[in-house]
C-alpha cells in the first residue's frame, strides 16, 4: 500500500509492503510529519522555530524536540568543522537536519509497529527497510540533476538512508556558511548513503557546503558513501559506493 | 647504535612536545610512556578520523654522547629527520587523537578539512539510464517540477 501526501512543503510518499498495513498506519506517519511541521516550519510564523528565530521565544523555554535538534545541530557543526550550520546569515533554519531526523523517526515508528518492508520518502530523502513488493532490495534511482525525469544511477538498498543535497534551477539553496556571499557552483548534486537517513541528510548538507572537497569528507567518514556530480556532468564516487550500485 | 639514537630522539621529541604544549597553555594533558629501552621505531598508526594534524617544530636534541652531530646532520639526517618528524607527528597525533575524540571542536576539524589532501577517487561521466526504480532521490525541486512530480506521485497511488 502506498500513499503520497503534501506536507512540509514537499511530497511525502510512504509505501508499506506488509499486508497488514492499514490506513491508520499511514495516518500515524503523516500525523508525525504534521507535528514536526508545526514545530519546525520556518514558513509558519507561529511555529516554535519561527518564534525562536524572530526572538519571540527563548530557546530555553522551548520543547524537547527543539532542544534536541539544537543540540544535534551543534554536534553536527563540530563534526563538520562548521560547514554544517543552522544559522545562515544569522538566521535560524534547521531544515538541513530536521528533514532526515523526521524521516528516520517516522521509519522507526513503522518498525515499532511491526513493519519491516517499507520506505519513507520526503522530497527525495529516503529511509528504506527490508524488501519491495517483489521481494527484492529497494531500487532507488539518483535523479539526473538537470533532466528531472531521468536517472543516472540505480542503487540497491535494504536498510539504509539516502539523501541528496543540491541546487535547483533557480539558484542554490545550500550555502557555504563560511563565506559572505556564497554560491556553491562547482557541485550541483551530492548523494550520500548512510546507515540511516538522519546521518545521510546531515552529512550530505554539510559536505555539499564544502564544495568539491565534500566528497573527500564523505570518503573519510566511516559508514558513509557518496556520489557527487559537478557542473560538467562528471561524477566522483567514494571507494565503497559501488557496493550499493546496480548495473542497469 | 643508530636505533638507540633514534629511540632517544623519539623520546626527547615527545618530551619536547609535552613541554611545548604546556607552554602553549593547552588544557588537555597528554600521558606519555616514553620508551626507555632501545627498540624498533613506532609503527605509523592509521589516524583515520577524527583529525589531529599537528605541526611540530623540532629542534635537534642535544645528546651527550658526541655522536649526534655526524648522524643527524647532512643528507642522512635530513631524510631521517623528515621521517621521524612524520612518524613522531603521527605517533603524537595518535595520542592527541585519543584526546581529540574526547574533546572535538569546530576549529580543529575545520583546519583538518581544509588541509587534508583530497583522496584520489574514481570519476565517471553521468549517463541517463533506462531503468525501473521504486523510488528516486534527488535535490529539492523547483515549484514547477515539484508540482509535476507531486502529480505523478499521486497518480501512482491510485
């Protein structure tokens, strides 16, 4: 059974292979996404994160999840030498870590409810579990950065998370927090596979901000593999990435 | 004899490093058990991550045997000096590495990221493929593409 709903500004697709899945199970996942959206959406002026950003709420008075995300963001910032930073031009926006964290939590909700074959895909960041409806590993395509209806690589995943950071046609939406007038132009897409989508997402975000050095950072990080596409259509691949690829 | 001098040099270098760190006001203490018997040079451990790139300025130690000038100056000394510096750095780096694991900080990691040599990785030209996939990963899309993809995703759920 598969559903797609629009939340957090993007299509969120959940497929559960297990025959016992019911609509209520999907509701549970989407309710969780709604909850996160209400707390963390920078586009909702009354969300907790917006009120903190606008100085209307002190972080010390905010809820547990805000507190947790702020601490996780700080840890990620330390691990990435400051290349991951939820303050951009002084403005608070933790989307680069909240998305992966939320998808991972939603997947864990499904696991706790006894499901083992499913995926959760929010805007192209994905957590998979088990097998697809044909009993095989999930086949995940990496989208061509310019030709949106084509794929350039096929991955075979069963318990991993995968996230792609990149630019879109109108400009760059990830900035290098270390430079004033930042535009990342060397790299247009960086796909990271990790043990779960929380890890994949936060390090894809950070590594993308490092420009061409990002793929080197992923190479040296245990448990992460990456596929970087530059503006000339050349991909650079970490050493262990091929264990996930499928000749198509 | 040469191994003895090497070992002594390593020991003295460690001690110099500790003193160097103390005078820099570094808070982390480093416990070192210097070698007291001649033995093989320390093997270079794999630092892996996290980083601890340290540059040490080593001065030739004064060993009161009278042999050190001949051995440590000139070509041989240069080559070995270079090697030892690297080894020592790494060996000390391993100790500092342990400390770094416990006290990571933003600035050191940044320096590491920026000074690391890029590993040599395989490259390929991307190629569009005809393939059936269950799911697609890609960067966040523009609003038009988003609407298209949402529409097609919704169509598939019917």
